[in-house]
């Protein structure tokens, strides 16, 4: 074996070598390795540059808590993921990994000049300097030049530029018990609870292999337990699955890695799956995380946690170094030292921060092994640049200071400041924590009310005394502690000095210290740093750690990809698209669609597509729309109005309900008759309109606007259920049941006449605003004699599944008569020529029926209707309200801009009070000029006046006219 | 994601099935010609925004479709109790078994 691989042992498969590259360098590892263990086996500790100072950084840990070893994994084809923890990345053949935040390279990084200026980059640096110091050319130059450079220099990996080509899945699950953590405590809990075959148990763990620390210490036992669990049908095991968020009522979010890392990404299978699990009970067995010790230059590559070193040796068969020094505040580091010594490494010394190391048993053992044990000793400095080469020791004096006491050469330093129970998820559920003085850590006290969450094992503080340490905070150094860099938060480059500075500057609350120094705010969420920062702030402010309090734990526990949250809701699946039965026909016949709510509607038809739509798009649209309008006015047009909302009301009180809902009188509406109806909110403002058609004494067919359908239906449901529950009426949404084909124009009757059965189409028998049920082309229909164009016409309601053949037949006939389909743009022009409003265009939530000229529709004699009292409010009856009018520019060819403001004076200075605004404006083929609808203060008393529309470069003079431009007598309507 | 008990379905269902529908126990005054401007303005616009327990309307829109009422704590986001539309707001001293598990003392 080359490098640092031990000759035997560990969970890796030594028969399966795996090739990978790191920063382009080809290397080998084994199946079962993580990227971190494989790099260490190749003797590589230096894997990244730090966030702010660009200091060389190595691998600190062996798990999810890793703050330093963040890498970009490039799986090819745009599958690039930054900021992955090398300690969690499973090695596979051909893996491509890159280090981050360095230029031009990892070993020589220009950004490391920041380290020399670190005095100026300390706590609150952003707050202090990003305001723009005068000395550097003032705020402007600063913002343009210096700030972007500084922001570029700080950072982690780069987000990939292209869209994520991977797929992500989502799954909901329920179980009686969810166990989080696959270590000894979790597996034991799962075994115990799953003895009852009716108890569904799920167990998740972030690692590929279940077993936790047992994989280091007792792998056979882990295998036995996992095998026993896997054999039980009521158990679901989720390896590679990180529980990252715990919420109210035992709800847990889990990110599961799915794609087999040993295989190439399969485009048909998702890469990750989001599990949303509702459990009867949550058992948190998330273990404990070892704390670093805070001494000068403790971030140099080659310095790592003792437990991680033991993991690398015993689980992965990797020696982290050959000449190893240990600094510890508890007994657990001895195990690592002994194991490494047995594997052939030299342990140069064990420095003990304790004056009397434990019960002395471990120390005696070490001495028996020939390892020097130095009580009351700390590290006061290190040598080496890209890798530690030696340590300088200091003797701790009883008064809390340190004096230099020699040193050792060493290529590796193991440290252990004790272990912190992982209570993040418990705390996320608002569970109460308790400070345990003996453990030197917070442990769970009581779950929040109603939460069935129990913490088990090391996460609950159930740890051997040898894992505990009360040593929190920074270790003493000779002289001023502010001269050295002793890192607390490795990922955000926060030193003990930064924390002390923050408290000196007056920050007392730990939440403020956290935000000011950014300690614990990196993507690792301070897993290794929180307690040490509490210890430093406590020491500095003369308070105890529990008096300082704890910062809030928030999801996600480890970073989660955006793709996981998006799931399948991307691209076409982001939002459902609604298409009418005529959609495909329209598409084949040159329709250009527009989005109306979630509907696709034919905006206009381009029978011959222009060669270059960008160049001639607008002109082509104008031409097409004008032609469509002419066809309707001169022959016949077909319009797909299927998107209109439709509600059927049935019941003895149907008429009473509609009478109370709409402004119009409804009870007197005859069977077979229709009425244009306006709907208000209780404030008195128009919110929707449509047609009420009475099919029978107790049955109505009511239309709503396309966009308002769901809202109106919901509002009616509210009134039916809660305001007038005594009314016997049932409403059903039939929007998608009926397709609607509007046939409009002077030839409308001719093209449908011989298709209709059972309905007398004569004007006398079937006048304007009437409805009949019958058959058309052999298919059942509800035929409306209504018009939104001002032309004679029908709206044919036909079951959606039967609509397309009828449309095709009518389209053929229309073409024979010189007509054809028209889209929503032509529809808008045709209705505006008649002064018909569109809710949401002429109205904006502040318009009353009278404002838009529909005052006569109101049933004045009705005792009540929705909005009746609102209409009586003083400001709704006061003079000066905006009223719907027509506008024609004095230069009649002009088409105004919708939304343009209207002022009385051509020379009105900026800031002049606007009288109103243009709501609709078009060029009209029928009129031969441009025209507009507008709302103008006291508009109806201004007919004939000339007003002005100020635009960017000119002011357009306009004349106020009646809002009905075409056929005010309605001759065309009645045929 | 919270679980909310629909008093009509009698089941705890995930919050994505529900939609908030404003303050509860707001009476629509009438008849219109007997209502003062002040009363109407209060009905339209004036709502309490207390810290603590509030009575709200919710709709089980992606379930049974019914509107119902709920007492919710705006500090803890705990649903204390849910009840049918038209029923009075339950007294503060409800028996623990009437409360959701989260709201029990």
C-alpha cells in the first residue's frame, strides 16, 4: 500500500480500487471511502481555503459537522454541486472534485493576502467599512471598485450557471416511530420498537452505512443490528438520508440521496428525494459532535478532531499522520492515540489541558505505552504553512495564564475539547434545553407541548464521563490573547479575538454577538463552534454559560439543494396549464396564445407565420387582429369562450340567493331569459360580472370572468355556508363541463341554423338575451343568444368532450361565408367599440356600477344585496368620482397608451393632479380611427371637452365622448 | 406543516388542505338602511390583531370544502380548538380533552 493506508482493517473494500481526481490530480481510493478518507490516504490534508482570510484549511472532522473541507463535485453535463462536505461525499469511480475559494491554486492563493490584513477584517468588518470610507474616494468609488473586489474575495464554491439537469422526488410518509440516527442508540431503539409488528418504524441516517460510531468500534455488532432490522417488514431503513428539519406535531423533513454514487447518473431516476414524515413519535438519536480546542493557529491543515482520526483509522484504514501530537481536555482522545500508535504512528506527546488527567487510568496507560503525558499543558503556537510541522507548548498556570514550555515536531495534531450532544432537531421543535454542568453542554429537558419527541443516547447526554469536558472557550496564551488567531468558527473565519472585540464594543446578547461576528452563521450552523463561542462570551462578560443563553437552531441541519424543495414543480410542471378543447385546432391554425390565469387562450391567429416573427411580429399581429374584427363585423367570427367561469345553481332558493348576491334583480327573470349581472364586494366595488341565465324555476346557469371563476365560486360558498345557511340552494362549478363557442356576426344565424334541433331561432321565439336547451349537430347544448361584440350572435355551450367536432364544422362554414376564428385581442377591440367593460381593465377594485355607467342595472328596490350598504357610503356617492367615458385623440389616427394619465391642461407641470387614466385603447377598423375608454373625474359631465394625455415626449390632446362608439341603438344586436 | 382538525371531517389534516378566511364572529350588520356608516366601516375594515389567542375562520378547501372556526395562538401558532361555523367561541376554560394536544396544559 502506498501513502497512509493501513495494511488491514476498516470497512473499505480493498479489492476494489477507485480512481478519482482532486483539482485535476488523479488519485486512488477504495470502494467504501469518503472523499475525505481517500484524500487522507493519499497524504492530503490541505483541501480548501477559508472564507475570509483564505487560510489553508484541512479536514477537521469525519462527518456532517465538517466546516473546512468543502469541495465542488462535478458529475459532468452541468451536474455540479458546490460546498459539499468531503467527509460525506462517497467515493466512486471517476469522481471529479475541486477545491474552492482559491486563485490561482490551492497551494498558492492570491486571496491569502487577506490574512495579512486580518486586523482590518475582524468582527463587524462589513458594518464598519461597507458604508464607504472617505479616505478611499468616497462612497461612489468604494461601491464601484472596492466593495465588489472584497465581496469576490470572500466566499465558498460557485453556484453552477446552467439549470440543474437532475430530477428530484417528493414523498409523504406516516409511521408510528421515526428514529433519527443510525448509531447504537438509534438502532437499539428501532429494534425494540419494531418488535411489535403493528408498529411501523422508520430509521434515517445521513451516512451510506448504518451503525454510527459502532462502525469504528464494533462493526460486527452494527451489522447484526442492521440485518435484524432489515428483516422486519414493518421497518423502513433510510441510509444516506439527512433529517434536516423537525417541525410541529412530529413532522420531520428528510433529504435522501438516491442516485447510486457508484453508477453514472441515470436520467430516469431522481437524484434526491424529499421525505415529509409524520410520525406518532420521533426518537432523536443523533449522537454527539466533538468540539475543537481554541488555541493559536488551530486551523492549520493536519490539525483535526481526535475522534475523526480514530474514525479514519478504524473505519477507513487511513493513518492521518506519522508523527502525531494530541491536545485534549477529556479521556476520549486517548483511544485515538492508542489506536494510531498500534497502527504504527508515533505519538509524540499527549498534552492535557487538565491538571489531573481524568482518573489517571488513561494517562497511566499512555505512559505505559511510552507516550509522554503532559498535564496542565496547552498548545500556544504551531509551525508549518500549508501543513502543521510542529507544536509549541505552554504550561497552564493556576491563575489562568500560560508560559512557554518547549515543543515537539509533529505532522499531525489531534484535539478533543469534549463532546456536544446534537440537540439541533430537538431544539427546532421548540423543546426546552437544560444546561448540564457536568457534561459542559446543553441537553434536552422537556419537549414542547404536544410534541412526541424523545432524545436517546449521546444526544440526550448519555455519554461516558471520558467524553465530557467543561473546558469551553479559548485556551490561555502567553501575553495578549489578541495577538494570535485562535479560530472558533472555522467556516466563517471567526476567532476568539473577534468575539472578545464584540463584547468590548458593547454586544451583550449572544444573538447580537452572533450576528455581529457571524459566528455559527455559516452553512455548518456552528456545529463545532457554538459552545466555544458561548464560553468565550461568558468569560469575557463575567457570566456563566447558561446566563448567556443559546442562539436559535434553525433548519436545515445541513445544507439542502434547491432542487429538493422544487421537486417535480419545475418547467412545465411548475404550474398546471389549462387548455380548452379547441386548443390543438387553434395551434394548428396559427394561434398565438396568451396566458389568462392558468389558461392558454388564442390571442390572435396568424394563418401564415411570418418568416421572422421578431422583425414583423407587431405589424403582423395588428394586421391579423384588424382582419379578425372585420370578419366579425362583416360576416361571422368564431371565438373560443370556454375559459369563462360557469356555475350552476339549483334549488328552491336559487333565485333568492342570486338576488342577494348580484346587484341586479333576478327573481323576476323569466325562464329562458338572460341578464347581464354585476357582482360587488361588501365595500360596494365591482369585482366580477357575467350572465345569469334562468333555465328553470329552480335552476340557473351563471357565468363569471375567466380570471375570477375560482374566487367568485369561493365567495358564494362563503355566503351560502356562513351568511345565509338557511337558503336551499346548491352551487356547482361547471366551468370545465361546458365548452363555449361564440358565433358572432351578421351571418351567425345562417351558419348554425340547419344544425340546431329543438330550438326556434326566429327573433320572436329566441330574442337577444335568451337561452334555450336543445341539440346542435346531434349533440346536447345550451344555446345563448348573447353578444359581447355588439353583433348578432350566439354562445353555444356544449359538453367539453363534444366541442371540437362542432368547432371544426363551424370553422369550415365560417370560412365559406368569409368569416373565421378571432382571438382575445379582437374580442377586446370589438367589446370596447361597444363600451362593454372588462372587469379588471375598466375597473380596478375602486369602481362602482354607477362609475362605469351600469347604475341602471342595480335593483334599487331590493332590500339587500352584497355591496348595497357599501354603495351608500359617503365617498361612493360624493361628486368627483371617476366615470367611464370614451376618448378620441384630436389626431384621430393616434392610439393612446393604456394606463396613461389624463390632465386638464396641455402645459400641466409635473405633479399635476390627474383627472383619470386610459383603461383601454385600440385602433378600430370599423371606426377607421383610434379610440379609447378611460375613467375621468366627473367624466359624464365633460362630454365634448378637450383634455390632455401627457406622454414622455409630447402631450396628446383628446376629446371626451360617449363610451359607446358603434351602434349605440343596438340595431346590429337584434339582427 | 401543521395538522388542523376539521370539525366537519373530524380528522386532523395537513395545513395545505386549508385556507385562512379572516377573523371569525364578525356579524354582517343589516338591513342596509338601518346601518350607520361607522357600523359598516367597522364591519368592513376594523379587526383586532391581538398577541395571543384569536378566533379565525378557516376553510377546508381541499377537503370537505366547509368553513369552520378555530382558536389559534398567534404567539405559538398552536390551534387551541376548532369548531363548526355558527357555534359560539368556546370559553377559555375548556376541558383539556376538548383541546388539541399542543394546547393542553
